């Protein structure tokens, strides 16, 4: 559970709704909580998602599986459930 309230889709500004729509999951769900927390600053949220996608899906000597394993270990070390 985050200490920062999430911005709901219904309460989102037009700019934020546009980003929520842009970054929805394939099943059309609002973006993950980690992204929704950044909803108070839509520009930061947009950069966050772009940064994440570059790290996790961009060209790298690490495989996608290796990147996910690193993310899991770092999250566990930080007691983060994301």
C-alpha cells in the first residue's frame, strides 16, 4: 500500500486521463499503481513510463528475464511489493 493517494481516472485532469489512456494495460485497466502515484505530476509520470520502458525493453546486453530478476531482487531488498 502506498503512502501517497492515487489519482483515480474519474478525478484525473484531461492531460492525466490522456496519459492513463496511453499507458493502459492490454486489458484496458488503468496503469499500475506505481504509475498512478505519479499522477500528481503528469509530465513526471510520462517520463517515468518512458524511462521504465527504455530500461526494461530497450537494447541491452541483458536479457528481458535478467532485467526482471534484477528488478525483483532490488524490490525485495527494499521491501517493495512492486
